[in-house]
C-alpha cells in the first residue's frame, strides 16, 4: 500500500509538470479561428473591397512567386501595431492580383478555402489568413510580431496512392 501511494504522488507530480510545460510552450505560438459565414463576420469579399487597408501577401508552392499557384493569402492590417512576417510570402501590390489569387486557391489545392482570424497566444488580433489545406504554424517573434511559416502543400494525386480503385 505504501508503494502505491508513492507512485501515485510521483504520477501526479509528473502530470502537473507536463501540463505546466505545455502551458508555457503555448505562450510562444499563435492560433487560427475559422470565421463562420454569417452576417456579422468579415468575408473574403470584404477584405478584397478594403484591400488598401492591409499589407497583403500570398504563399505558393514554388521557389519563385506565381499568382496562379497560391496556397493562401495573408492580410496584415495597416492600422494596428502588430506585424505578420514570413519567408515564402510574396507582396500583393494591387486589387486585380488579389482577386486573381482568390480564384486560384481552389484549382491549386483542390480544397475549398476558408477565412481565419490570426490570433496571438493571448487572443489578440493580428490579421486574416485565407487558405484551404494543412496545418499552419504561427510563432511569436516578439510582443508585436508573429512569424507565419510557409503553408503546407496538399498531397498530389498519384504520388504513392492507388488511383485505380
């Protein structure tokens, strides 16, 4: 009976240690919140209409940028004190290009895109991400800057799959 109590205390201590380390790890990462399609929510069309209010970037799956192969579009509001950064994100310079990019996400990924809010670890608003596939890693660089890692490429049909089912 004494041994069971000893191991029980050790188990509780280890669980508490794991939980506290996970909680501190999350302080360094942002999160996405999918925006439901409703009357009071921002839509991709709202962002297109007010494109001048944002620094807009897109990510694709090639080394050089191509507006016909986007994986996602990131909207960084100009009127706040936060910044979104990343390595394989290319600047969108006009509304016409933005419209073209939104039309090419589905043909590129074969998944329907959705709009997300980019939030800091404390829930503070950083911007929007319009994308369709995969896990997105958002890491805090400092109190006001978030690094958005490159978006994940969707699986390509025919690579290791049996397509003749």
